[in-house]
C-alpha cells in the first residue's frame, strides 16, 4: 500500500508531505482516495458479471446523488476535497468512464436520470490540451491530430459518450442539456468560481468545510503554454463550439 503522498494547497501552493510521521491525519484519506476505496461506481448499461453483481449486492442502496466526473476538469482534486471529505454525509455515485479505442455506445442517459446530478466544467481549450498531454501515451498521435479529432469532449461526456467518440452532437440534445441546467436537475460548477457554491449547497456542505488541496499531478506530465501555438489554440476554440457554448452559458448564469 502506498504510504507517502504529496499535496498542495490552493492558497499558498505549498507542498504538503503526507506519511506516517508528517500530516498523519491525512494519510488514511489519501490512501482511500488513491485506491478509490469509497467510490460508488456508476454501473448502468454494463453487462453484469460475477464481480459487478457482487459489487451491486454489496452497495447499501442506490445513491440519491450522481457526480458526472468529466476528465480533466479538476474532478480528482474535487473528489478528495468534497467526496472524501469526512464532513460529507452523502453517498455519491460517480460516473467516470474512459475507453480507448472509444465505443460508440451511450453509457449514461442524463435525461432519464432521477438522481440529483452535478458536474464540473473547465475552459474547453485548457481541457483539450490537458487531455492530450494526459492521454498521449495512449492515443500515440501528434497534438495537432488530436486537437482535430477530439472535440466537444465535455458535452459528449455529459451525453453519455466517450470523450474520444466520433459522435456528432445534435443541437436538440444540446438544448435539452441547457434545459436540465435551467431546471436545476443538473448542477454545474466551475473551479474557483461562485458556481461551486451551488454544488456545496446541494451536498449540504458549508464553504468553510470544503478543503482546498490540489493533488499532485501525474508523474512525467508537464507542458508549457508555448508548447501549443496561438494558431492551434484558435483552431481548438473553433473546433469545440458546443463545449464553448456550454461553458459560456454556465459562466454567465
């Protein structure tokens, strides 16, 4: 079992070493988060096998809350600060499905969900660039090819499709997604924005009860702004129309 972790605080960006001797009060929480010990996985639309049946049987009951964890939107730190927060009293199911090569199969139908749903969004250009550097060992293509092939990953994910899917988003689906937000059936937060308060209120957590740790980045992944040219950034923006419409809508609401 992993016995040492490195965290940072959002406020002062100082590195915090967590082990049996230093900040030991955080060690169990770090270990539980690292091994996804308390994760309640979204299992709908998956063919049952002996392992999934056993897991479903062992789950106490269906959670009333569903966190749609879109990759590269700050969800990992959010999980540590909120879902693994000892002050949280809610059970939250997590939808976080990533496959490559992608499956053109809808794994989540957000429009039929009855649970209280919430998610995080991030600036689409930053999200796509972060996804490339995180998954480039998997996709094994040049960045400009990735930026051309992968688009609107946040909207696709909310609609239940793989972020690498070729699925073409319909305008009607997008409008239905906006309606879910308007009707408060899907609560959307953006890190470091006031919109996060809506999620904390949903989960009955006070702002001062939420931690602000930033988990250490994946080893070997680093890039600078100059690594992606301004022309490529402009292309990404044009190629992610639905994600920008969604992000801008939430920013203004």
